[in-house]
């Protein structure tokens, strides 16, 4: 059995969040104000998602989507927004995660942040039609990189790190610095976390194959450190 490497931990401090996706105190399932009216759909973003609270779609750390008869896809989403703990990442925090990328065409996994209509930083986005590419984005101040690496591929386990710096957001992939955007998030930034599996509707990336009825990606670890 392949021994897992320790997650990369650049300049990390005290752990302030260790994700327990089963915890209803820590995470809310099946709704987010990043979606119009809190969900369950977001067709304007070219998504086929129909968010569901069903714990089998997210609470194990395996984020699943299944085809519906109406053309939508029941999909799993968890967010700290609206939870009892109400956790938010903030300037200077370091987030680390280990994820298994999906294999099915049309899958659109992401770990990202959101607050009050914005404050979005994408820890990563992935589309299997670009098999070796991760999208790393700072929507707060405009930094973005299409990061390519042969270790990134459908079904692969990938270790992600991100430091939400005031002057530069810094991403690592499998322990190697991938991108420093030199834009940062500013001194007083904060936002909730979202982990989800969306499904592409076909405008920007291919939709699911007709024979596909289910897809998934997994987050086996997610932690946030604060200095």
C-alpha cells in the first residue's frame, strides 16, 4: 500500500479547524447563499446542480452527484455558512486538503470561500476534460492560474495548500509552490468555506456523458491553521 505523505505545511500555526464533515455543528449541507436564494439550483453559472441535504451526498467526505429524471443532478455541498460554529477563514490562515479528483466527464469539484455575495478564493477547481489542469483563482483581487502537472489526472490523489496572505495568496500542489498571485486578500478579509461537487451544463466544459448516472470526488482531510 502506498504510504501517504504528510500534507505540506508552509508557515502554518495553530489548527483552528479540522474538518469533520459529519458534524452538523461545523457544516451545513445542501444550501449556500453562493447559489441564488440559497439554492438548490444555479443555472446562471451553467451548473446542473440540485443541492440536497441527504448525508450520503457529502457527510462522509465523498461528494456525490446523481442524475435526476428532470435533467438536473442531485449534488452534495457542505458549507460553514449558517452553521452553529460559523467558522470563517481569514487573512493569514493556511488551509491544507487532500482530495481525490473525479474521473467522470462533467464533474466540477471545488473547495472555495464565500461571504456576502463575494470574497471568493478558489482553493481549486477541476474539470476532467482538462485532465492535468487545476484552476487556482483569487476573485477578490483578480489573481488566476491554470496550473498544469502530470500528477494531476482523473482519479488521482492531490495534496493542496493555500495561504490567504494579505499581499499574496500562495498555492502549493503536492508540496510544491504552484502560484503566488501577488494580489492577496487584504488585511481584513474573511469568508466561509464551501466544499462541493457541481455538474457542468456544457457551456464552458462538456456535460456528463449520456451513460453516466453518478460521479464523485473525495476530500479525505481538510485543516485550517492560524498564526
